[in-house]
C-alpha cells in the first residue's frame, strides 16, 4: 500500500476511536448525573434541606415567632436597634441580647443577601437570661418550623450539659449549637 492510503486509514481509525471515546464519555456522564440526582433526592427525603433565605426574610420569620408565641414581653428585631458591624447585622432585642445575622456575602442590602448563619449573642452581664432562652427557641423555630418544643428543649439541655464556652463572637457556641441542631434534625 502506498503512504497516502495508510495515512487515510490511520486518520479514519483515529476518528472512529475518538468518536467512540466521546460517546462513551457522554454516556458515562449521563449515568453519573442520573445517579447523583437520585442520591441527592434520597438525601433530601431522608434529612431535608435548608432553604437559602435573605436577611430580611429570616428576621421576619424570627419576628413572627416572637410575636405569635409571646405575651408581648419580648421585643422583635427592629431596624430601629440595628447595628452593622464587621459585615454582620446586630439587632438589639433587649439590654445585652442581640440577634446576629451573618450573610454569606455582605453587600449592605438585607433584601438580597443570603444568610450564612444566625445566632443569639447574650452579654455575660445581661440580666435577661430567661428571655434569652425564649429568644433562642424562637430563633430555632424560625429556622425550622417543623421542630417541636420538646426537641428544642432536648437540644438546649444537651447544649447546657456540654458547658460550651463562648469565644470570639460566639463562633464556638454557634458551631456546637448548629452541630447539635443538625444531629437532632437528622434523628
């Protein structure tokens, strides 16, 4: 055979192998995608999921819990007592008690910022510990309306038993509380 025919046959074989490999990759990817979708659906059915919400929406849910479940002795979070510090929103509730909302990416627009996490900051000198416990319960309910009061009490009791030390802006408290909350939600 001459060299042109050998090169043509080589190119044809290369194209056939290349197309076959591409088709195999596409098929394999489709299978993996379907498997991943199935796994995600099973996980969501088993554990549920957290919906991303804006700062304003989550604060409104918190306020709804405070106002609906309270004999009006507790104050809702209000922009009248809002301080923005270190890319966080600090809502003064009562003396020494703050609802802190931390967005994923701070822009200053509470209507569009997605919440990364929220926590309740209670100053060591605050004389409103019982009110702070009520606020914590309402914050948990605002994040999961399906959780029962007994589940919240269990979560808080487990947290108390661990004797969590609050460090820099409550990060350790938040981490342990969230871990316990997720474990309780998954049970």
